[in-house]
């Protein structure tokens, strides 16, 4: 299992609209093969920044499966207009856990 990590810098003043759009977009990603779970958290220090963590069964499930799907096109329509600058997405493999 891998962990997708993205810090989402939302345009200030658009946080409530982003959270509403994310609620609409969440079922799109959750329905994809290889999706395990996700967590969206909001920064306390920088309230317009969010941390998105998504567990996938593999990088391919995310990169080819989700990003190559019609669901991703709708995800983009709903969410990508909120980011400034556009977020960097990285994948992590477990090393230690408790």
C-alpha cells in the first residue's frame, strides 16, 4: 500500500466552497479500484491550506487508474480551480509504523 500526499493551497476566502466541492468529489475517488481511504485535514496555522492523504493499493491505481478515468475529469472540474499554486503530489511507501 502507498500513501499519496498533497498540500492543497486553496485561494484565501474560498475555503468553504472548496470543502463543499470536496464533499461532492469524494465519492468519485472512493469508487475507483485500488482506493483504500483518504483524509482531508485543514491547517490550523495556515487556514487556507489543506493536507490530503490518500491510501492506494499501488501507485498505478492512482496514476493510471484514477487519473485515467472519467471520474478524474469530474474531480478536476470540481477542485482544480481552487488551488493557487497548483499542488505537488507525491507517493510514499511505508518504512515504520506503530
